């Protein structure tokens, strides 16, 4: 059975989300993971219900952290809060912050979680972003 991965991100970071998706695509093709994000919502679908359903059933929740993510009320107050609550009460849910762009991480609600890439180095600070996303790959 494929591991369900939910991506929480700000739409301003969609280009970086797409780079992550490209890096993880081979794992999807092998049937090892099923990656989901809000751009997968079909027209006519109740988007909030769809997001909640995927957020509540994901095995892994990736928080794609950036200033825009932290500024987004929906990402910060709804998706991240719910993800951290699930992480606290369920052993089957893992939350992984992925640090995309420069931001002050002092006092963030997920500060006790190990972030990626290695040493929480910013994705955008790597000379080769493909290598940065490879470092994030499970």
C-alpha cells in the first residue's frame, strides 16, 4: 500500500512544490507513495472538505515552510495546526517541515521537529536545488 503524503504549501511556492514533485515522481511510479496537494482538487469539488479528507488520512504531512507559508492564515492556522495535532496524538502521522526560503524559525510551533533538508538548510540556498530535493527524499 502506498504511503499517503500531504503537501501543505503557500501558492507563492508552487514552483518549488513542482520541483519536489518531480524528485518524488519515481517513488510514485513504483507505487510506494501517493503525493497530494490542493491543485489535485477537481472542479466542482468542495475544496475545504477535500483538503480535510486528505489531511486527516495522510501518513506523512510535508510543511513547505517559507515566509509566504507562515503568512498564510490557511496554511498556518488550519493545515499546520491540524497536522501538528495529528502528529501529537497519532503514531501513524509524521509531520516534516521542509525549509524552502529564508525565515526566522524561532518559536515556530514545529520547532521541536527535525526539519529537512539536512541541518534545516534552506532549499533555495543550495547551489543545486535538485540535490536539495534529493536530500529531502525519503
